[in-house]
C-alpha cells in the first residue's frame, strides 16, 4: 500500500541493540502511553487485545479500542516484519476508525554501535476518510511530529 505522508525520528541510545530491540518488541509496553487518559488522547484511552504471540511474530495481530470525546475508536495492526535485533514493522489491517490518521505502516530500525545503538522510528500514513478526519488530520497529525 502507498501512503501519502511520512515522519521519522532518529536518536542515539546508550543501550545495546539486543536490549533495545527486546524493549521495543513489547507492544504492550510500547503503547502504554495510550492506555491511560492523557492530553494527547484528549482525556480518552485505548485498550489492547493481543493474540498468543503478543505482537512478537510476523502475522501476529494487535487490536486496540477506546474512545476520545465520546467517539469510539478502533484499529487492528498486524506485524509484517520482525528481524531481531534490527528491525520491526507493523501496519493497519482493514479500515481503522481513528481521528487523526487513517491507515499506517509503522516501525523501527536499530543500528548497533558497540554498547550503544542508533534508533530510527518511522511511520507512513494517510488521513482518515471521514469528514472529521479530513479536517483534524492535517492539523493534529503534523503537530504531533513537528520536528521529526
């Protein structure tokens, strides 16, 4: 699938690649910020549902559901690449019901450098097909990754 927009961030981390990959490979930990009400979630939150592999295998499914300002949100992700300790990629499956972005492909790459690592986190995405998404997406999606 082709996406209209992309963002990335690159950072050096004082952690070996294997340790960093293991931490980022834990999808529940990675998305923990969305499981609690926050300003980013406009007071809402998302809950996760994992399959047996818990996002740690190609083909593994992750489902998220929640609400923001009374609107029900949902998205399904599938792991499409997993190459420990170097790379992991997941993407939406079906049509996500989100406010700021629509379908996306997201992941990370780790380059080892001795006891440290360089981490690149990326997302390719489109805006939601809804009217609200077409209005909110361009304003809020860009503000969340400004400077990326």
